[in-house]
């Protein structure tokens, strides 16, 4: 059986999303979901630091690139070193995977804990307004 490169990437994306979401479910079952998400953010930051150093802008662009590849809405640069993204559950790979797998409270709990811990490691400020009552949320990042 052979797969195209696009099919291989989609398989890898689906596997990564399911692994992250189901790891969260396991942590949720024992009451450690926030710790799991925070640890994932810190581990990701340490991997980036070991490989690429402490460059804040690169660290933010790197994690956003990974998010985009996993189907997370990509932010737009609005002013120099400020980025904003719309938090739209219906167009988010994490949210859709969590919903399919029956994992509750994944979004925004995982995203908020993960991104805050990752960004704190680099001194990047992040503000998250989760979606509410059918309205989309917003995520803001500032490097500075």
C-alpha cells in the first residue's frame, strides 16, 4: 500500500492530535489535566530552546507553525510584534479531535495552560479569551 505525501502528512497530523487529546483525557481522569497541559508547554519550550536558543520571535513563530500544521487557527501580525488569532472551535483541529473522542473541557483548558506555560518560558505575553455562547474567542501574543 502506498500513500501520497499529503496523505502521510494527514495521517501524522491525526495521530499527533489524537495522542495529545487522549493524553489529556488520561490526565483528566486522574485530576491532572492542567498539570499535563502545562508540562506539555514547558517541554515544548525546552525542546525549542535546546535546538534554537532563546529568540522570542522565533519561538513564537515556531509554535504557531506547529499549531497551524495541526489545524489550529493561525494568527495574523497586527502591529510589529503583536499577533492575534481568532479562536474558532469549529475550525480547530484540537477542538474537533476532542469532540470526536468525547473529551470535555479540552478547549480552552488545554490551549490556555499549554500556551501560557510555553510563552512564559520565553517571556512572551499571551492573552486568551475563550469562545463563549457561540461567539468566537481571541488569542493575542506580544513579543517585547
